[in-house]
């Protein structure tokens, strides 16, 4: 009863659970539907400020990536792996776990603050190890000093958000990134009004550096602090408490160690990829050329993350606390159902999105300012390679949540090693491959690594839960792939035909994008009806019902 009283519904009937997961996922998806496109707008404005290739763009993007990389180490070791399972356990106590949660937050927030201070003090060495060219190293270091405090606010956002999620409150966690994007977009709008676009490194003044990097950090700070009112409205009050023995944290610290090791391995893969891209870009600059580098990778990855963030993250965030409760209660049946939902629910939307994205990659990327010619072709190629791994990427995210819920960090580490080994292998091959396609080869490493880890995860997970309905999972995916591929072929034909009729202006590409997108949706829905894919109707049913209600209400209004 204590779980229910403190905002966390206990596992129950499968239908009720699924409806609950769908409601929570829809609530979070609504926030992502706003924040993710705003994030894309932010990235497009950043391209307008810095350009898509060149030393200045790589300097800022490397510096602004550093807090994300360091935060990910904290997130995997301290937050995702520890907080939800431990809060779930604590909420079963008579006091709702208040004292235990206070001590958990004290550990996490204290650790995040220490890491933030150390990272900021070490800004120059951190920039250096990413092999930024000496000509832009000073500028990259200036950016990094202002951006690295984001680590604390990223961590605070994650900690407070995990507490809210465990208490069944999801909305603000997914909506506050909208505030961060708005602040950053406003800062770049001022920058574009005042200063030259894509200025060379030696033209940057302290005011320019502070405006661009400072508003980036201010946005992340607002994103974290905006969670506080919702946390207080939930009835939660945090009081720092020290002294951590005797509260069952030994198993949590062991789990944090395994998770931290997995994130170190993952970041080694990320470092190898970034170092290779910066190295090849440096070689090209020495030869008087410009090639696709880390900015192209980040732009393609940001668009790739749109469907993942809106769909997969929303579903898995709703499933994870329930999965932790099921694992803690040894409710294998509930765990099996939740795992099956994590494998299938996102795919109903992600398979057609993957198929549509490939023929629409070039006209879609043509909407990005300053992306044209060779840069357009390369960015579209990188994105198309990434998008092929969209579902495996989601399954590896589910993998982490599943093993964290079981408090099995060892297996998660082994699967991360497999993924990273493939990623690093292809990154090293990129050093001897064609320089114009180094980012595409690194994207292929990401896709293949996630695919291998995802397949291994499913094989292991079905043993842990006494078997999965793999025939149903496979049949659903085969039917979705078949229908989506047929719709994608029709879309590809339309895009090719229009490209021959029209020119290469942004307006021409927009026409291709709109016509191709509408054609794909109509073809996919029609074929899904022919092939009787019930899951598509289940996904669209609530939307259609709401539209019918609004249409029926209009005359009386």
C-alpha cells in the first residue's frame, strides 16, 4: 500500500498496466514532440552561427559536447543505474523512503558538484585530448570553461527527474527541456543579429564567446531548476543527510560500479570517434580542404534522435519504474510483459519512420541552413546510415534499463564492450579510408554495434524471464518492414521523379519532402490495412477517436 500512497502504482493486470504505460508515454511524448523539434531548430541556428564545417564549428561542438560526455558517465554510474531501483525499494518503507531518498540525493548531488568543479578546472587538458587543432585550441578551451558547468545542471535535472518519475509524475521532466531550447535559441538569435556568421577563430571576442556558450549553459540551468516546483507540488521535500552506512547502499554502490564501467567503455568509443573525426579534419585543413567532421555527425545524430526521444524514451521512461518494481517483487510475469512492450510498442512507429527517412534524407537535410552541395550529400548519407540502427539503438537503451532493474551490471557491461568494440574498429578503419566519408564509416560503426548488442540482449533476456513471445515479436517486425519498405519504394520514386522535374533550391527540396512524406503516410496506412497490422490501428485509434470527438463537437460550438 505504501507504493500506491506515494505515487507509484503497483504491478497488476496486464491490460491495466499497458493502459497506464500508454498514458504516461503519451504525456511524455507530448513534451518531446515540442522539445525535440525545438532542439533541431536550435541546432540549425547553431549551424547558421558557426557553419557546418570548419575549425570554429568543430571547436564549439567539441567543447559543448564535453559536459554531455562527463554527465553520461555520472548518469550511467550514479543516476540511471541506482536511483530508480533504490527509490522503488525505499518507497515500500513505512515512511515512504524519505530518509533513504534524502541520503541518496545527498550522495548524487554532492558527487555531481565535485565532478563539475574538477572538470571545469581541467578544461584545457580535456579539450587537448580531443585532438583539436592548435590553431583553435584556445577558442575551444574558452568555450569549454563556460560550458562545463552544465554538468551540474544536467545531473540535477536527472536526479530530480528520477524522483518525479518514481512518484508517477512525468510531465515536467519531459517539458522543461523546452525552456532550455528557448533560452539557447534566443541567445543565438541575438548572436546572429550582432555578429558575423561563421567567423574564423581569430575573429572571436570574449563577448561573442560568452553570448554563445553562456546562453547554452543558462538554458540547461533553467531546465533543471524548473523541476523544483513540480517536485514540491508532489509533496516531496529534500533535506541533506550525511552518513550512509546501514541503509542498504552496498549493493547500490556495486551496481553503480558496473554501470560506471559500462559508461567508461561507451565514452571510450565516443572519444575514439570524435578523435578520428577531428584528426581527419585537421589533415584536410592542412591540405587546404574541408571535409565533413564532428559538426556533420552531431547534426545527423540530432535528427536521428528525434524519433528516439519522442517515442522510445517516452515509453521506456514509463516502463522503467514498473520494471524495477517487478524485478524487486520477483514478478517474472510482469517483467516479461513489460520487456515485450519495450521491444514492440516503439517499433510500430519506428519501423515506418526508418523506412521513410531514407528516401527523404536528402530533401530533409536540405532544409538545414548552409548545408548544400557535398555537405548535403554527406550529411544525408550519414543520417541514412544512422537511421537504419534506430530500433537496435532503442533496444540497447531497453537493455540498460532491464539489467539495471535486475541489478545485473556485469551483463550490461559485457554487451557494452561488444557494441564499443565494433564502433572503435570501424572508427580506426576510417583513418585509412576515404577522408570524405570518414563520418559515414563512423555512423556505420554505431549502427552495426547497436545491432549486434541488441540481438545479444534479446537472446540473454528471454532466458532471464523464462522465455519471450519471439515469434510474435519477429512476425510483427517482418510485417512492419514489408509494408514500410513498399511505401518507401513509392516515396523514393516520387522524390527521384520530382528531383528531375525541379531544381536544387531549398524550395524544390521542400516540395520533394512534403510530397514524399504525404505519399509515404498514405501508402503505409493503406498497406497496413491490407496486411491487417492491428498494432497500427491500436496506435492511431486514440488519435482518430479524439479527432472524431472534436469534429462532432464543432457544429454545436
